């Protein structure tokens, strides 16, 4: 299912970006960004400029490391995700979004995964007073309209690189974490119940699927401290992933946010995090934590899925790969 038209250039990047397949992917990305803005505006979202640095950033980034630096004598971080800031921004507007840059030092073992960059962007959405189910529904509507627009405006590109591309039907099917666990066991793939789902298992399920699908009902303790426990069953989190079909793997993660500051503090301490870094976030929740739900969709991975490309480096102008030293 991977495009036979894709070519991976070994040339310096200022030459590689002149090549036809990179140009085509960047054109598709332009349409993704342009149409996302129009659709999100229509759905009642307000665009904000994402923060790039701050005292705290998302620690729940699956084995990747955050970049820290000295900020006038204090340790600061480059955003690994703007999750904490989105929770602040829904205090100002009901629905917010940003094309948010993320920096993550991914492990060297991910260098040739085809889907990992150290610098990438997310379409980050957050909705005040909304449940996880409402966000999933809005995301489906958003992706449905967006993919339709890409198909409409990039027909010539899709004809060349991804002839069989069809806008997947919504709603997307949902499977539970527990079901994933059972399937992994059946396939002889190792997975500890209660841990984050290993990428190999996600990929295997993705390869076996012809439609995007949601994974829901992650066990409590398996993900970031900012996800809320399901009040009807506290052994499960109100958190989900969206997985692309045909082996393209994870598209998005998100969920409903925890607002109980004591629960969050406990998890921050359990995770060995320095709670001082999160002081503004904890103060905000203490003063008036707003119920919200949201998710983030990786822009380069979305481009790769549409282009049917093996390599995510062809889906960004200046790829930063683990271990590489490039412009
Ligand atoms: P996460 O916060 O790890 O769930 O990431 C949110 C989304 O960003 C994922 O679902 C992917 O679409 C995208 N993403 C995460 N890590 C990377 C990476 N290293 N390179 C490219 N995209 C990524
Ligand atoms: Mg994720």
C-alpha cells in the first residue's frame, strides 16, 4: 500500500526540497493547513499561537526526551506538546486550536520508523465543557471534511501517489484497550496490561485495518497525569488514540482532562516529576479548573497517510531525525 512513486533523496535538503515528491507532499500539507483553518473556524474554534517554551511541558511522550535549557537562571523546556496551555486557553475561548510545534528527542531506535521526527507540528484542539465522546465526534467531522477538501484540491497529486485514496466513512470504529490486549496476546506480541500500548502492536493492528479506528478505555495509570478517570469505572481513563489504517500507525491522542488537583499531584509525584515546574498549572486548577477535552493530530503523519509515503521525512521541508545532523 506504500506509494511506489516515492523517492528518498540523499541530497542536501536545499536540493531535496526541489524534488517532485517532496514538493507534492508540501503542496498537500499547504491544503491541509489552509482547509483546517477554514473548517475549524466554521466549527467555532478560535486559533491561538502556540507557546514554544515554558517551565513545564508534557512528560507523557513515550520514551522521548524533552529539551531543557537555561532561561535566566531557571530551567525551561521547549514544548513537547502544548497540552497544559490548551487547558488554560479554554478559559478564554470555548474551543481553541493551534498549529503547535513540538520538539522531542526521540530514541535512536525510532530513526527509521518512517513516522518519527524530532521536530513536528500538531493540530491541537481543545473544547471547554465537552466530553471525550463529543471531541471524538467533532474530530471525525473535521477529518471527514478535511480529507474531502484535500481530495478535491489535490486530485492530480493523489492520482500519482495514492490513486486508491478514499475519504474514510465516519464514524470510525472503536475498540477498547482490553480488546487490543487480547489481540496482542493471540498474536504472541508482548504487552503488559496497564502499560501504554507498544508501537509495534499499534502498527500491527493498523496494518490489519482498512479504516481509521479509535482505541478507547486505557487503564488508569497507563497515560499522562492530565487524563481524567472515568467516574463510572475508575480503573479506566477517558482517553483515546486514533489509528490510521494500512500500517500508518498513530494519528492522534487525546481525552478528557483531569481537574482534581490532588489526583494530578499524586501522579506527578509518582512519575518522579518536579512539581515546582507545574506550579502555574496546579495554581490554575486550584483556582478554577475548567472541564475540557481535546486531542492533537500530527500534521506530518497526516500528510504521510494521505501521500501513502513510507518516509515521514518527505512530509516536511527540513526533517530532524533522531541522530541526524541536518539543516
Ligand atoms: P502524543 O502526544 O505523543 O500522543 O502525540 C500526538 C500526536 O503527534 C501523535 O498522535 C502523532 O500524530 C504526532 N506525533 C507524536 N510524536 C511524533 C513524532 N516523533 N514525529 C511525528 N509526529 C509525532
Ligand atoms: Mg500518542
